[in-house]
């Protein structure tokens, strides 16, 4: 039997923290590792609670979620961190992605979508709500590959370019499968090849590189 995915919540709003705790605690395949109001002891929290996924509020007193994200990624890069925010139009989206966020969701994301996002990030994806994905498109200037001399062309196939373009637009794996009429396993196979060709390890890295090199 597969081990449940352990999820740690950082959220300073007590009501939302309780709501998220109840949702995660009652969901099959998930286990609530902890629910904390701040990330001032992020490194120690991770070592003690051993989460697989962290849901990180971006605005907290003391230490911001972005600083907490940086600390977690510096010590335990294998832990997936999904940022939660009420905002979708500010440069903190850019800061969080540059700091290594594995996903970026609005707090108003429906519960079913939030649970799907946790599964997606564990499968190697980087869930983003469409509004966030649109902001990402604006944050990274499109430049031709020749303007980035230290990076060689990716030599993506036409299908791989299509799928990368959908990732950039914020599509989930399931949405890509439905849009292109292919199976989830086929989507995962294409994305694995995209990662290999782009020499990246996450969807945020792939999106960043695609936008910088004008690959989509």
C-alpha cells in the first residue's frame, strides 16, 4: 500500500488553517503533518514533521512565505512547496517562482482543485491557477534563442512544443490530456522528454526557460 502524502500547512488565518486541516485530514491518500501559523522555524519544522508537500501562505507575520520557501529549498529541496495567496497581480509571483516554488494557487481555489494540485505536484507538475499563469506570462519577457547565447536550442518536437505551450498557459496534466485527446501517461511521457531536452527538473523551470527562449 502506498504511503500517504504528508502535507504541512503554514497559514496565519486561524479559520482558513482549520478549514485546510479538516480538508486534508479527511482526504484519502493524504496525511496532515501539521498546521502552523508562521514559518519562523521552517527548517526545524521540516526536520521534525517530515512533510512531502508544504502549503505556504505568502503573507505571514515575522517571516514571509517567500523567505520560508527559500529556507526550505536551501535545506530540503526535495520537499514540494505550493504557495497560497489572495493576490494574483504582483511581483511576488515572480519572487516565489525564482525562489523555487513548485506551484502557486489562489486561496479561493476550490477544495477539489486544491487536492488535485497536491497530487499534481507530487507527480512532478507545477499547479497554477489560470490567473497566476497569465501573470507568469507577463513576468518573463519573450526573447529569441539567439539572445541567450549560453543556452542551446531545445530541439523540441511539434507535439512537445504544443504541450509546453499548454503548461505555460497553466493547464494541468488532466487538462492537457483532455485538450489533446491523449492519456495522462502519454502527457507524463512527453513532459519527461521536455524536461530532459530543456535540462530542467520542474515545471516552473520549464516555463521560465520556454518564455526566455521563446520556445512556445
